[in-house]
C-alpha cells in the first residue's frame, strides 16, 4: 500500500491515494506526446476508486473511450483513463508531491520514442537558461 498525493501547478486540483500502485511507466506513444506536448509521459497506474480528487477537473475524450483530465485553471494534465484498463487511472507522475521518489519500472511504445533522446547525455547541461532573455 502506498500513501501518495499530488496537485496541479496552480494548486486548484489536488489528489490523494492510499492503495497499491499497479503500474509505473514511461510512455512514448504519439498520443501521450501530443496530449502533453512532451517527448514522453511518466505515469502511475492507480485504482480509480481509491483516488480522491478535490477541485474542478475538465475532461477531454481524446479517442473513443479514452479520457484525459486536466485543470481548467492552469492546464496541468492530471491523468488519462481508458476503457482498455477499466480498473486503472493513469495519473501523471509530474503531479506527484514527491516526484523525486518516482521510479518507472518500464518504458512502453518504444517505436514512437523520440530518437533525439539518445543524445541528451552528450549535449551541454546548465542549471539555468544559458542567456538571460533581457540581454538579447
């Protein structure tokens, strides 16, 4: 059993969970890429009946019988839920209050993985933006 919680960026939507984590994945599918505007999505699979939400959530049916929830105030993507997995809700790991504890157990849909991810370890790394936009 795990007690975990999370929230959107503006704190308008919060969630709590006390139960078994069923999945902990990084998904590279094109649907997740487009839905999050990111090269991949990290999520945790939870029992939807044990997730307790507070705040208003907007829902988008992104494909037949697949729903994505997001905060209407700040736009944070909160979860995706599909009829393919009726006993799971896939909450975005980036919303976790303690995201530093997140450890994925697998990557899925590797055929859609952005190939430039292979080169990330070899390019320069910085703690901040390289140039202050005011100085340009």
